[in-house]
């Protein structure tokens, strides 16, 4: 395998661990030791550094090397893990929350640096494979630190778990320190061959970002493309929970099998991207396919009968299809983002990609915040009609891309 892919796979793998830890393991563990739902819900605010990472992205771009930032950020993650290993969430949650907030901060810095490395390392013919590795490795790291470590929690305990995570980060630091591929990203000049003045003026930075061709259209796309899918994938398992599925069944089909389909879709997306190298035409077809799939899932919500086993099979199939198509679209969306960023000057590429990635996260989180209220207000059937409408808006958006807009 190309050594660049090995490097990026390892970096994105460890980058996914904090998310898996806090989304998959932490809520269940904290509840099991008696913490209130208020404290567990408060833990979601610890993702704040991911929303604010644009504030420090220019620092990563304009000072030192990406290798130095990777080693610094992962060293911070090691120290945060070691600190968590000495603390007890049963007795005092606040110090744990502070350490987890720091973990998210250091992970967001690592994310900026890794994306900057990927943008510079990957050629046009490698973007498809590179983004497949990005999505799949991140998901695998998330699964390991979430469901994987959760299954071993009763054997390892809280302290040993964080010592294990610290060890993984130490190994990653040694790899980054010795990786020859990172030398390719050092000292690259700007596109015009002249050094650029450092600036931290937010207005000036935004002007430079939107001056990159295709940025405005791509920003709108990443804000929009997940909305309908996000609502359906979040609420359909809860619909099934209310209609006879057990938590164990949903954990298996929606948590394990669906993830396999998602990773398979992401891998196939990279293969298709590597052959065609123009994600826009593929995105048009896949967004239409997702819209058709969501139509069938919405129809299932209207006609579902708890006592008919055929409906249960159809529900499981719809979950797997949605995750498969979602994996395909996600890889192509990130490929579109990277192609847009590669048009930027080398001195702002990490900031530019972080800007697009932040909008992608905001598009998902903002809708996820309200989707439960929408279902409480309208009910499942009407809510899924809203998800259909949102899914169709992304289809229209891509079908009406302006010339040179992407």
C-alpha cells in the first residue's frame, strides 16, 4: 500500500478515538455509575472546540510545520488521557469534563494538521482513495474507542482504559516523528512563490477563503447535503424502538451491521472517485438514489405493522441501504471539499479545509439538535415527509450547480 495512505490511515484512526469515546462509551458508562441525565447531556457541550476550531486554524497554517502541530496535539492528548486515568467520574465529574474538553481541543488541532497534510500529499488521482481512508479509518477509530472499549470496560476499568489510549497516542507520536512522508509537506511555498504575510484578521481570512474558486458553492453544499439523511438515520431506529424492536436488536442491526454497510459504501465511493475523479456527477446520481430510498423508508413509516415480520425485514433492509448510500455520499462530499481546498494557496489550505469541515459539522449538529422536537411536534409520519423535502433540496442544489461552481 502507498506509504502516504498508511500515514493518513493511522492519523485519521487515532483522530476518531475521542469522538467514539465520548459518543459511544461515555454516556453508557456514566449512566451505569449513577450520574444524572443532566450531567450526561452536559457532556455534549464538550464538543465545542470542534465548532470553534476555525479560530486556531490560521495558527496551524502560518506557524511551524504540520509535523510539529501533530506531535504537540497528540502529546496533549497523552497528558489528558493520563490525567483522566487518575480521576474518578463517580466522585467528581467536573475534572473529567475539563480533561475531555481539553481532549477535544487537542483533537481539533490534530484534525486541522492532518487535513492540511492530506491536502498537500494527495494528488488528483489519489483523492478518492485518500478520502476513503479518511472516512473509514475515522469510523474504525471511533468504533474501537466506543463500542470496542465499552465491551472491555468491565475487565479493564476506567483507569486502565485511559492508559491504553495514552499508549496508542504515544505510538502515534513516534510514528509521526519518524514518518518520511511528512517531510513532503514542509516548507512548501505559496502558489505565486512569494511568502505571504501572517494575518489573524477574521474578515481578511474569510475574504481569502471565499476568494478560492468554488468555495461559496461547496460551503452551501456541505451545510445542506446531510439534513434529510441525518433526520432519517437518527429517528428511524427510535421509530422501530416504539414499534416492537428491542434495544439489543437495534444495537446489532443499527450499530454493527449498518456500520459495516456504511464503511463498505465509503470504500466503494473512493473506488468510484479514483476512476472518475469528478465527484459532482456521481453525487447527482447518488443524491437522487438516496431520495428514492428515503421515499421507501417514509412509506414504511406510514404502513408499518408491528405484527408482520415482513415489515421488520423491510425496516432492517432500509437501514442498511441508507447507511450504504450515506457512506458513498460522505466520501464523495469530502473529496469535493478537498478538491476545492487544493485550489487555495498553500499558506491557507489547512484553514480553508477546516472552514469547510466546520460547516459540515454544523450542518449535521444544528439539525440534530431540533430533530427530536420536530418528531414530538409533528409525529413520525409528518416528520419523515419533512426529511424527504430536505433531501430533495440537496438534489436540486447539486443539479443547479453554476459553471465552475464546484
